[in-house]
C-alpha cells in the first residue's frame, strides 16, 4: 500500500482546490455557516459496519478487551471506545479510535489514543481484494517509541473478525499481536 497521506502533485487538482477555497472566501463570510448540499455520510463508511456494536476479545496473555463502536456526527465518523483489563481484572488501558472517510483523498483516516500514551494516525483505501488494512505512524506507549504500524482485518462471519497487528522494524513488518474478535451488533444488544 502506498502512503496515502501524501498530497497530490497534480497541478490541476491543486488549482481546483484553490479555486474552490478562493470562491468560498470571496463569496461567503468566513464566519458564516457553510451551506452543504449533500449532508449524508459517505457511503464508504458502510465498509466498516462489521465493527459496529460491542466487540470482545481475550488475548492469550489473559488480557480482555471490550470495545463499543458506534456512528457519531450523523454517521460521518465511527468511534470505538475500548477498555482492556488484565487477567486478574485490574485495568490495563482505555482508548478511543475515530475513523472517517476523506472525500478529497479517497481513503479512510483514523486517529487513535489511549491511556498508556499510544497515539497516532493511519489511513486505508478500504477493502481491496478481500483485505482491509490501516497503515500509519504511532507512538507505542508501552514501548515508548514511534513506529509505523499496520492493522490487517479479515472478516470471518457476521459476528467474528480477526485483526493481525504489525509494527515495522528495520523495514520489515513484525507481528505484534493477533486478535480474534466477537462482535454483538447493535440490533442484538
């Protein structure tokens, strides 16, 4: 996957964006509420519907994670709020992951942060050939280093998916962990 975070070098695209911004500034007060003709959420967001609901996964280390994913802001974004506990029930972390579709860039952008200090952004073009991958740069709070990461999703059935998490070490993807996730969709809660 190419780094989707790069800007277009196509001058036509850049000029069109500049004209659109110039028109907005010339013909609207900057403090005026913008008028958007189509305020429906991007259809691409439905590619992530497999995440909606309550997800539970238990790692081989005994760590248990529960995450609730729901649409926010009229469905323009999906937000996952997660909590993880150690095998003895003591708290491990709380985190939040927000995902939205970037219309100008034609890819998903996501933002993650948690109580261990992990934070970062990642992008995904969406499902391609049965694969969904988010790739980006994160600070791994547990390790205290900045790294490139990749989360690869595989849907197993309507209520199960697998997440293989990788970090880049010396130019190679190293498996960080595997999560076998069970999701209870909102309609069944």
